[in-house]
């Protein structure tokens, strides 16, 4: 008789370990955004108020840390969509989320090239997170259309592409402010008249 071994259950982090992980991710996002992919991991650990060993226990490689920062940012964007949908009027939820999307793009512009360089031309992290962003914007647009405030012919991905387009061609350091102004223009132009 062959006994089938079961996989061990995924380990849940203790509260203090979870707090350490969250502080590391916040410090890493700030460090990578300011200094690029070559940000000092020792400096990230110092800013997170943890030892280097704690950082490496959570993220054994620079690649693992970059990937976790990126994944966390996308997950936050998806989570905030759900929160905004519950607490705001639909069109305001759409606008607020799109403004946060601009901040996400700013972080992605730093982190994504590093991930491409470190992980190759088609990293799985982008494939696994793209759907989260798409579903978030589609849900927000559907809510705004259902409320009668946004025209039914508005395509959620067109809104994202317009905002993303500003970031990809902007070389001026004030592109995030320009992109945020574009969000207001897009929302205004999408309203039912």
C-alpha cells in the first residue's frame, strides 16, 4: 500500500513577522522608487528598522524583493477598488482609483524595467497581476455606467491606456500631475450629458 504524502500547509506569519514584512516592502518601494533597482538592500533594511537577516529571511534575493513590491502594489490597487466601490459614489470611486493608478504607474516605471532585466523578457509576475488591474477598472466603469453618470460606450481599457500613454511619453518630471489632470478630463468627457 502506498501512502500519499500531503503537502505541508502554507505557513502563516506571526504578527511581528508580518509587520516586519510590511515595513520592508514599504521601505523597498521608497528605496527602489528613489534609487532604482540598485537601491541598497542594507539601507532598505535600516529604513524598515529590521536587520539584514530579517530582510533576507523574507526576501532571499533582490529579485524576490522587487517582485514582492510590484505584486503588493498591484494587490493594493485591486483592494482599494473594492473599498472605493463600497464607500464612494461610482463616478468618484472611478476618479479616485484612476488617480491612484497614476501613482502606481510612477512606481512601475522604476520597478518594471528592473524586473525585466532581472527576470527576463516575460516575467510571470506581470502575467499574474495584469488581470487584477483590468478587473478593477472594469468593475469601476461598470458601476459608473450602471449609476447613469458615465456613458455606456466608455471602454475601461481605453481610460487606462489614455492615462498610461501620458506616462510613457512624458519626459518632464511633472508628468504625474499632468496625468492626474488628464484623469479629470477623461471623467468629464465620459459623463452622460
